[in-house]
C-alpha cells in the first residue's frame, strides 16, 4: 500500500499537483486497486503513473476509469499491458447535463489486444456509446461478468456463446432487436438482464440456460415467449412486464424454483388457469376477460383502452397502435389514443428535482411540481397524447393560473392547460395534450391574456382588471404578431407596509410582451386605471409618475416627461411603440425608481 501510495506522488517530479497527489493516493488507491473514475482528470493521472512507474502499474488488478474523461482515448492503448487485470470498469455517467441526466461516455470500441487479458473476469462498459460489442471481448477466456447496459447496441455477435464462463450479463437499455442462437451455449449463466430493449422474439435456445436463476425481459416488444423457457428449472425470477404478450405457456407455472413471475402491463386477455391461480404470478395491467376490439369500433373512443399500472421501480412502458392508458406510481397519468403510435414504441420516463440553472422561472412564477422527462425526445405522435400531472396546491390562485410548461431543447413555453381537483383525494391535477415528448413541469403564473394582432389592428384587455386595455390601431404591423398581457395588482396596505409611507399609491403593474423584436409601426394606446384614491378631479399631476421597467425588473425609469399622458375621471392613457413593464405611481417622493425596485423585489418574493 505504501509503495503504491508513493507511486502517485508525482508533484515533485512533474512540477505540478504537489497538493493533489497525497490526497489522491489515499482516496483512490488501495493495495492493487486504482479507482480513478471519481476524479475529473483520472486518465491524466493514469497516463503519468504509467510513464514514470510502469513496473508497479502493470501489477494492478482492479482499475476504474471514467469514460467521460477527455483523455480516455489515450489511455485505452495502455490497457493490454495490464496482464494481471481482473476487473476493468470504463463507465460513463459521471457527468450530467443541465437536467441531471447522466451523460454517456465517449467509448465506442476497445483495442483488439484487450482480448489478451487472460485474467480479466469482470468488465463494465455501461453508459457508453457502443453500437456494436467490441470483438476482443469474445476472446477473454476468464470473463464471468459483462455489463454493457445503457449503450446503443442493436445486436450481439453470432458467436456470443463463446463466453463459456459468463455467469452475469446485463445489456439493459440498449436497442437489441433479436438474440443470437448461440446465447443458449452460455452454460453457466446465472443472471441475464435484457430489459428495456426492442426484442420482438426469443430464440428457442434460451431454454438451454439451465443454470439461469434470474431472467429479466421486461420493457421489450415480445408478443410471445418460447415453450423452451419451461426447461429453466433453476429459474427463480422471470420478469416479463411491459411487453406485448398475448399468450404465455402454462408450463411456466410448474417451474420448481420460480418465486416471481411478473406479467404485468401486457396484452393478455386470457391466461392458463395454472398461471392465474399461482401466488407468485403478477397480472395487473392486463385486459383479462375483455374481448378483442372490433376493427369497426370507433377508434376515437379511449374508453376501452388497455390500462397499464406501473410500480415505483419501473421507468418505461410500450405503446402500440391500439393505444393505452398508463398510470405511474407517482400519480402521473397518460392516455395514448388508438393510432397515436403507428409502430410499437418504448416510452421512458423519470421525474427530476428542478435545477435552478436550467429551469428558468419567470418573474412571479411559482414552481408546483418536479420536472417530468419523457423519452424519446422529438418523436411525433400521430394524435395528441394526454398527460395529467399532480401538483402542489398553491397558497392562493387569486389573479393567478396554473399551467404546464415544456422545454423544447432551447426554450420553455406554456401549454394550454386545464386543472381540476380530485373529489376523493383532493389532489390537484394539471391536464395538457402534446404531440412531442420532452420535459414538463407545472407552475403558477400571473393570469395571462393574449391575442394575435393583425394589420387591421385589434383590442386586448385584462381579465384580471378589465379597465386595463391595449388598443392596436390599423397599420400597427405588417405581419401578424402574438401579444401577451399580464397584470399584478398591489393593494394600498401592501404598498404602505413595504414603503412605510401612507401617502404612496401605485396602480396595478402591467407587463406587455410580443413575439417580435421589431417595434410597432404605429403607437399602441394603453389605458391604465389611476392609483387607488386618485381621480381626475383631485389629481395633482406633479405627483403622478409613469415608470417603465426592463424585462428583468432591475431598473425602473420615470418616463412621465417622455410620453403624452391623457387623463379621464378614472384612467390614464398613453402611447408606446415597444413593450415592457409599466407602472403608475402617485407620490411626493422624487427618486421613485429606487422605491419601485424595492417594492417589485418584495412582490417577487
């Protein structure tokens, strides 16, 4: 241990890292192990070690490196020199994107000479970018454990069965469509995980895995399974949930060691009595006892759709052209109408804690849910998919509304949303319809009124305060624009509490925005109510201030002298050519911009 710890003391020799090396030695190295995957520059350390103390490094038996490391490619060529290596971990997933998703590593292949590592028994290449299994793996004579989950494999080599000592193999979350017949030659295989792939059928040779105790085929596209699975006398757990099974062999119920058979969320309308009465069989989410839908049935009706109930440990399901209803353990629900997906499609989902760096809430927004991510991103459905998302009830909805917000990959936008409260549970649910999957969350925002402004002009007013109007005259624009209006009222009591000035008055805060960066061609006329207690009869114009705020609300400029203000008994009217925040104040204070900023920040909180 001491010798190998000194091995990492490279600071004096290379002139750098004198403070890092002792800490690194104590934390990443134990006996003949090098655990460098937890360091952002682990591959650099490894390259320096090999260059200066090669004799000691080649004795390492356990090595862990991050495939997110930018120097991984330079490191791979050294691996064949580690003749004593027993365990090699080259995993991605150590870096995360702005939504917390694990970023796959850059590994796409291995040097051919890695196949000469005769002592290697454990190989983990998960969370990488493998499209094919490196051929050198098939030449590892001692390999017992192989993990290639979370890659992009579409097939396994025909001679995959040559790994005669393999006892554990995981290829979950790939894109495998079929399996080679040679998989039945893995005579000592005990655990096989092929979940969340695209398998449509299994070869009969799977029934030759006589030592297999756990077999996970969930989240695929299997419509049937071979009768040969009844030969797996050692099998204890068989997971087939979230497939497209329409039949299962009765012989599965007679497997002597089977303690769990998961058939949930399939298309089973009938199962053999032996299966249905077995205590270890799970059948929830199947259309048991239902008749096959008639081709002439109204496809627009979703009432008879298959229901899928997913547990907390599941993160995917399959949608077919028949459509389905899906209920997640967290209460989120989906409805895929018939024809929404033309071919079987595997849907992946997860909920994330919102990261403030990527979830950009607008001013006065309140976050009401976690972030829901649905994959695959960008796939367009033929019909709209309905989503119901539970959310935390806000303290008040007065002059506010709840909406589902979605992220396109570049910006966030609000969806047309309906909300309701469940009678029994009293839970609040937000409902929206989409054609694409991405990220979704629920927020409470200021009530938003919007309209399209054509060249002929139009009128927009606030539903919160109908006295607030925006008048667009003819010729105001050459092309139709989308305009949004939000209002934040403030009471005299709130204002006095914040400013400690009983003589201060402020009207409702108006926010106007549009989808164009071009100013309007003609002035837009805005009508605002005068501050509380102020009328056209008692108005002292020297005390009235019209403020304009920037889009972030950080600066408030007094533009009273820059516009022509007209007054009626109850309203002030002015004209602008571009949109921003507008606020009418009535006070004897002179530096009103600073006071408005203070009040605005308090209102945001």
